C-alpha cells in the first residue's frame, strides 16, 4: 500500500523486484522447483543414465516437505514479528528439550 501511494513507477518497480525474486527462488536446486529439475538433468547427464523413479519421487517429496516447512517457518516468524507473541520459540523449544 505504501508503494502505491508513492506513485505508479515505484509500484511497478516493486512488482518487478518481486517477480525477479520469485524467479531466483524458482532456480534453487530444490527438487520440486525448476532448479531441481535442472539438477536432475545435470545428474543424469553426468551419470549417463536416468535416475530411478523411486529415487526421483522420494527426492521430490523431501523437497516439497522442506519447502512447505520453510514457508510455515517464515509465515510464523512474520506473524510473530507483527503481532508480537513474545518468546513463543522458547516455549516451543521447551516442549522438545
């Protein structure tokens, strides 16, 4: 909302910046993302044969779980920063340690 108040050019710059950031994130070598597919192709090119479907499926499932975990972690931190739930992480750590 603040960028929109500054003018259309500033808002357009913000949209372009977010688009580039999403593109960079998509190129990370996480199996679910495009960078992960590139990593699989590179791996298969070096080995000279395709990766087994079970290994590929397992890698994609692990990558998806890690990516979803990262999203939950970042979202939780943002919510905690905005509404200030205090030291919730210490309470969560106390449950496991």
